[in-house]
C-alpha cells in the first residue's frame, strides 16, 4: 500500500516494452515505442507521486497492443483473463478519481500481465490497428508545482498513422495558449499570472481532419513573495527557509521537492534496494 512514484511506473513500463521487443522486434507497436522513447530524462521528476490517471494512461497502450495481437490472451498475476477491450480497472470510475494517488500494489498488478506467450506465435495486425491509433502526449512540463510568473515550457509528441500531423495546440484550463505549432518538436510557453490548479492539455490535428487530445497534466501555482522560487504556502507548510535546503537528507533540494510536489520532511529519494528506480528512463 506504499505510494508509487513516476520513476517506478516508468521502470515497469520500460521493462515491459523491452520484454515485448526481445520476443519480436516491433511487436510493441509504434505508440508504446514512442511513449517510452519520450520519457522525461529529468531524474528529479522520477520521485513525483503517481496518480491513478497517469497509471492508466501509461498502461493502456500496452493493453491495446496486446488486445490487437491475433491469438494472444492477456492473463494477470492472479489468473484473471481479460477479454477484448477490457482493462484491469473499472471504466465507469469517475474522472475525478484519476487524481487519487496510486500505490505500489496497484502499479504492480496493472503491469503483472504475462508475456510468456508473446513472440513469434503472435501475429500483430499488418495494418494500423487499435494500438497504432492517433495520439498526442505532453512530455513537458514535468513539474507539479510552480510559482506565479514562472516561465513554463510545454512540449508534446504526436502521431497520426496513415495521416500527417498538421499541428498541435496547447491549453490551460481549456484556454488556448498562443498559436498552433505546425512542426515538431511541438512546443509552447506559459507564464501563469495567478494562483490555483491548472489543467494543461495538448490537442493534435491532422491534414485529414482528425484530432486527438492528450491526457491532462495538473500544475499547482503558488505565490512567491520573496522570489526564492518556492511557493510561499508550500514553504511555510514544510518549514523551509531556502531553495537549497535538504532538511530530510534525501539528496533533493527544497526547490526540486517543491517542483515535484513532494514533502520536504520525507525522504523521497529511493532507499537501498530500490536504486534502479532512480535511473532516468
């Protein structure tokens, strides 16, 4: 029941991808390959907490490609078999529940599918299938908290199999941020002018008239009266006096922990035995 973090989730996702590819090159599909290839290389974000929405967004492409593969049956660690179109979560769960934190048990269960029979016996579709559908993902920002006036970069990857991406637009709480970016890397900038929670999202369009939305990324904005880069509310709640503080001795500065949405009084750096979760995937 311990809380899971983004680094742990990325580690399991990459391990599943490599296992699929070791059995048969290309069998993981283009969406999974692109998602794994574009994981953030910022090691600090690995310690940010994982929520249920992120876990489902990370795992769904794997289930889609397994469902699309002819002759493959998805079997989870407890023996549960999933029929076509099924996932190891309730599709009727309200959207608001996606922001709840995910624990290690949930993370391990979602990625507990057996790949023993994955390989040359499995025939992936020769034409673009469900796992090669159009997609767009925000790969930046990777922070969870920021301050008013801070320059925040947004970046997305997008694909339309059988079509061409015409451009990507970025939104905060449904409000368009600047003009559409028509060439990769698809980027935009944002400097929040007020405090609160902001939902960041990208929308990709194609020359053929298609469009697709990315999963939402939430960033909380706080005031920073003294200009030290730390949100005043967070700094007061955590008893932090400066951005370079490391009161819990976990190797992360207060500034890194603030940006990642972590507590300055809890050791968020991986403990002995979990060092592999700290690698940048």
